[in-house]
C-alpha cells in the first residue's frame, strides 16, 4: 500500500439478533460506531458457551498512554495475532469459495462463502471467525459440494475496533483433517471495507460504483473469515452484478467475459485476507503490455493507458533483480477520486488513485511501489501488523531500485531525499514507542503502524545492510528470502535470523547483531545509519533562498524545466510565515492556482492556507470536494483548523465533501473538522 497520512480506522458495529432457531445464544443490542485511533482494544470475546468449546475472554491491560503492560494475560501474549478474534491456533482456513450478489439499491453484498478449513487441534469443536457488522442468516456443514446439515452458530459481543467473533459448532475430527462449512450472510450498508458511490460521484456520472479496501482488518466487514495476515488462503468467486456493469477482483480477470451478469474469478495462489478485493462499476480496459492492462471508467481509461505504459518494463526490472513474477498478470484498476490511498497492492489487480494521472508519468513511482509488493508483501507477508515494516520497508527499497533502473539515478536520488525528509518530520512527531520497526501494536489499531517509520526507516535499514554487504550481495539475499518464503507469512525475528545467517556465510563479521537489533527494536535512527542523500536539490535550495532574499526575481527561476519532485521541494521548503503578497507573486508567475498535478497542487494549497492567501480559496474548495486521498486532504484540513476563519471554511467545505469520502477518510477527518472524540 502506498502510504497515506496516519489515521484511524473505521468500523460500524451492530449486534445482530439470532436468526437460526436453536443456535447458541447471542446478545441483541444497539448500533454503535467506533474508530481505531489510539483506542485500547478491550478484547473480551464474550463467546457463548454450549456444546462447542468457547474461547477464553481476553483483555489487554493498558498502562499510561495505552501501552500494554506485563499484566497482559498469557493467553493474549500467546495469540498469533492480537488483531484477530479467530482461534488461529485451532483451525486454519485454506480456501474460500464466494457467491455474491451486488445490490446497489440496498448497498449490500449478499450470498454465501464456503470455507475449507484445516483442523489444527483435534480437540477443538468451535470454529471462531472474524466478522464485523455481517448479518449471518444460516450456516451448514458441506460434503461433496452439498449442504448436508445446519451448523449452530453465534455472534459474540462486539469488541471495540475488532468486530464480533462468529462461532460455529463443528464436530470433532483428526488434526490435519479438512472440512467445509457454508455461511449465508449479507453486509451492512455502513461496512467499513466497502464504499458505495452514486453515479454523480464517478468520472462518467452514469452508473454507480463499488470498491473494497480490506487492509488492514476490513475484510471481516464483507466476508466472515480469519482476518489475519498470518492466514493465507486461495479463493474462487462468482459475482452477480446489475446489467451494464462489470465486476473485477484481485484475482484472474478475463479481458473477454460473457455479458450474462455473472463474473467468475480464481486466485490459485494463497493470499492473506487483507488482499481480498472487489470492485463493480462501468469499467472498461486497455491492454498496455503482454501481461498488463488498465481497468477504469471509459472516461479515464485512455489517459490511464498512456500514463502507466511503463508497467511491463517495471515488471521486467524487478524480475531481473528479485526473481520471476509469480502472479500471472499484473493489471491496474483506476478508481474514482474517493479512493483514500495512493494505491493498494491487491494481487493481479492493484487499486490506484486517479491523482496519479499527471499526464507526464511523473508520479508513477506509486505504481512501482504497488508492483514491488508482488514480491515483498504479497509473496512474503508480514505475519502480524507488528511486522508491517517487512512489507513496506522492503517495498520502498524495491520501488527505488525500479525507479532508478527505469528513470535514472537522479530521479532515484530525488525520491530518496523526499522520503528522508518525510521520515525526519514524522520522527519529530511520533512517540518513541512508534519509532520502532518491530512496533508493539497490542491494544492499538494496526493503522498506528502506518507511518514513515515502516516505509522509510525500513528502507534505510536495508540501505545500511547494503553498505555492509554490497548492493549485489543484498539483492541476492533478498531474492533468496523471497524464494525461501514464497507464499508464506513471516515475522521480524525470522528475517533477523535469516539475515544474520546469510550475511555471516557470505561476509563474516559484516553485520553486528547488536546494531541490527538497534534498527529493529530501538526508536529513532541509529547514529551509524547510512543516509543516501545527494546534492540533487542543492540548486533548487539556492534559487529559493535567492528569491526569498530579493537577490533574484521569479523570472530568473528555471522552473519550466523542473521535475515534479523539484517543484515539491521548492514549495515545501518555503518558510512557514511567508506572507500572502509573496504567494501572489508566485501565483502570478506560475499560475499555481491552476496547476492540475495533484501533488504540486497539495503543496501549493497548504502554503496558501498558512499564508492566508484568499485567491486560493476557490481552488482549495474544488480540491477538497473532488479528491478523497487522505495523504492529500488531511493536512489541508488540519492547517485550516488552526485559525477561526479557516475553521469556518473547513467545516463548510467538509459538509459538502463528506458524503463522497471513503469511510476510512471520514474516520480520519471527523475528529479533525467536527471535533468528534473516539467513543
């Protein structure tokens, strides 16, 4: 996932009444909305007791600031994933078979999922799954593809931030044996992992649109399953859609499909639940390579095909370094503007923001990032959200390698410098406990680990390893890591052991284990860190300083030849107290209020808010009401809220924009603009 600004998650919790006579008891209750930002996860499953064995209650004790303490019961410490309510030690889901109907009128998915489950514990007779706001209608035991008998089930009490455990009573059986259960269910209109868009919220304004966002723990809002990155499963799916619409998934997407309203998908490689993905809308496609295509609304598809024409070359560059691409095709889906992230690495079909359509391929590093996840993240996955840096630090390292191979060392250096600047800013804001690569997220939202630490500090750790082993040796080591752990989930400690063993074998004494541990388990950057900085922005810095000091005019700036990265560095380096009159000079010379590149426009508008530059207000309102990417809108609202006039403007604009934002973005922005505290 291309990183967005740090933000809370979003959940919409409902306690549903029992729907099956004779099932295990379940408490009814009231609707509740919650968010994850700094919310202690009071993990008390509250599962009903009965013929099926129940899971013990689990509680996180929290010290000052919500830190878990040594008082955490051992049953919690032993859990493979503190962000899952499923009993992962007793059962593992190995395959899903989905049959779903897409209902835009009721804004829900409904149908069935068949779960093929491996029993790990012969004594276990209660299969516990993750769910959130799902209406479960029936459950069956399935043999030879047929539902042969009903299965008793119950939903436990809602757990803040985690949803409701769904428990199914299953008969005993041998360890290693497999069985299939079928669950009939439907989603709730407020499902946090789905966004339903009206025609007016799409590019074509003709038909509605649906898309999912399952990372980090939102898959449970549209499928009952084991929602943990430690669990990998294959899947097949049949999806029924209204006439004139197309369904796509993070799976096999046949370019030519029968127009019968049914779309069929297969994912033969096992993936973690956060990579489950679906989208439905008025979707066209264009092939851009032998194994690549772009999917998008017809109004956008041609521009997307031109913008991302280098995708096949990116695949080839990564293959040369880290081994074959193992997923068959690599396609891109360009989503409507409300998509809250830069990109999401769903296997075979990355979801991408339209804000990357700059017209000059200047923002395609995000595509390189999502593609690189096909090795780091999708092929080898973080086993817990504590190990998130294994996904994102590695991927950022690979992304920069791809950018350098395709666009040259200068472009790579610019990306490195901007990344380091981002990390330094965030290290100045983050508490020490959030500056660790192996971050402790027990009792907290996985979203709290989505910072520049995972991305840029993780990348810099690999830069440091490279400085000790050499670039070629590190590339070989990473390739071996991907091959040895392909289609598996791994922990920080597994990589530490692998790294030290391989490094010692190839270059004895090159890596000090204590220094490796300082990278992984200590806050900040080590004093011995290797900073890949350059003087690539030195000329821009000098030219900015000369203009600010009155030594030169704007006409003397060679800005017409600047890259997007140079523009970003120029604007982001302006002093905070720059008066509006100086911004008027910039606007008059470069027409910055009219710039359509989303990243440059963001930097300009943030500067305009700080300076109180009123002529930028119409453009600012347009920007905030047409873009839903968190990275690009959250900081603008935060700046506006710092002054009484800005606050009034922000609240008026947000009232217009909020209905079109994704639930994840809404959960981020409500506390900022509306002052709503977490329940």
